């Protein structure tokens, strides 16, 4: 007996509707004639699907083309962006950034919530949790967002793929876990939790320098060190959500080994923000003005060196590149991704200058052909990845709705 199943008319309609919605999302407003060209569907089929999508509140006429004669085919159809809204949050130790976007992916509000001192609790909540919830409500009210369809949140630490919770860590504030719980209890929408470096990797894949690749490793260089692993187009989290925790990677040059509770002695000791500042000081570099290396941020020091990569600045970049290449070589030896992206604040600051130096050093350490690229995501990559994640979830549900 054959296992081949013939698609029912209802299934075919659902598939065609989703294709049309994805085209409107990717290309923006389109005429019915252009939709026919892109989908290969007949004139009656396109007319029927536009009618279904219009009745479902997902598509509407947004104008007319000037090049064609007035009539049904001259109408321009667009996604109803206000049909749903999503929220993205980037949760850091020093505060929270958040953004709201419509179904078309346009940001309608963005806010920053600086760290609130942990003095007293309101209604049992940590003051920081209360501040974030209040800011999210206010931003939604000002943007005219009545309700959220999906929230995606990025935070440091391990996001357990089995439970959807942040694992307890002495290195991170307790209010991070409280915030996740409070959002799930009060926001009235699904809350998706992801490690912040993983979200940056998603942003790099969809919005940044590796849109042409489905396999790569994003090496995050900032205050801390981490990696996002994308293989065959899928983010790989590992069994416990710990894939990419390169800060704990044992490497030469640290004088000790990391432990289960302390990444000092691992790659973190060579390329964390504090390590980069110490390296810059050893090379006699300074920040802007009279600021010495110890008082400057790692990204400012790297950006300054990359702008004039000669003399002591060039030597500093060469040594930093050698350290970064140790982490890249380890990932390459295990995964053979073909491409490593340098992200995070330091990776962005070093840009192509640092990436080229890391690539040279990596070729000396590894026999595998691996390209090293600089990040190309505009703005906050964690927020960008969170918005992509939330929008994917919202569209998957709304675009699959039977009509």
C-alpha cells in the first residue's frame, strides 16, 4: 500500500496562504499580479487567498500602483502590521533593554531600565522586577499596544531547554529568575527564554554577517565570553543549554584551570573585558583623554587600537588575536563550522581589523579552512535576536490559522 498522501484542498489553501504572508513579510506590500508571479498561482487562486487573508485580519489594501490602470490588479496589498505585537528584552546585570514590534517587524517602542538598588520590595517583588514590568506596560500603552502575542527574553547564564528556566548561579543576580517568573505570570502571553549569546547568534544569521551561511559559530567577546553554535540552520543549545560556554574552556597561558563554579583559568581569563584592559595596559595603551587602560572600557581600547593598528596598538591587537584564536581553534576542531564571527562589544569594536588578525592566527593553529568575520548586526544584537525569535513564534501561529 502506498504511503503517499494527497494534499486536501484545505491543506493546499493553508500552504498557499502562508507562502503569500511570508512573501508580504519579506518584500512588503505587493500587487495581486506580483503575488501571482512570485507564487506561480492562478489569478482566481490569488484572489481567493487575498480574500481569505483579508477576512482573517492579516492582509488589507494599503494603496494603488501608479503604473497600472485603476482596477483590482492595481491594488497594493500589505500585511496588517497591527494584527499582533511582540516584545523583546535584553536582561543584563546592569539593567534591562526592551523593545516592542508589530507583526511586520517594525519597532514601535524601545526603553532602557537601569539597575534599581535592591532596597525593599513592593508586593513581594524585587524593585528591578517591578521597574521592568512597569516600563513594559508604559511602553505598550504609549505605543497603543493593547496586548502582546509573544515575549522573547535573553539573559546571561544557562537557559534550561527542558524547563524553560534560568539555572541558579551565584554569578548572576536572583532578580533575573524572578523577572522570568513575573513575566510569565503577568504578561498574558508566552514568554520564551534564551541565553543572550544565542540570541545574538540568531541575529547574526538573520540580520548580520552570516545570512549566506547555515553553519557558523559566533564568538562573543564582551565583559564575559561565550559562543552561539548554529549548525545546518539550527541553533544548538546542548543537553542542558550549555553549548558555547567557552569561558570555561581550558587553554594555555592562564596558569591554572577553571572549575565547575569559576571560569577564571579558562578562556575567560584571556579575553574577558578585564583581561583585555589588563593586556592593553601592558602594551602602554590609554583610553580617550587622560583615561588609562584600567579605567577605559575594553571596547574603547580595542576600537582605538583598530583605528590606528600600528606600533604598540598593533602589537596589542596581535596578542589579543592570538588569544581569541585559541577559542576559535577549539570550536573549529570540534565543529568545523567553516566560519567564525567575532561579536560582542569587543568583537564589534575590533571589526575587520581584529577579524583579519584572528583569521591569520587561526590558520596557523588549525588545518581546517575557516573564515573569520566581524559582526554586522546594527544596534543591540540580543534585542535583534529576541525580536526575530518572538516574531517567528507569532507568525508561525497566526500564519497557520485555518480560515
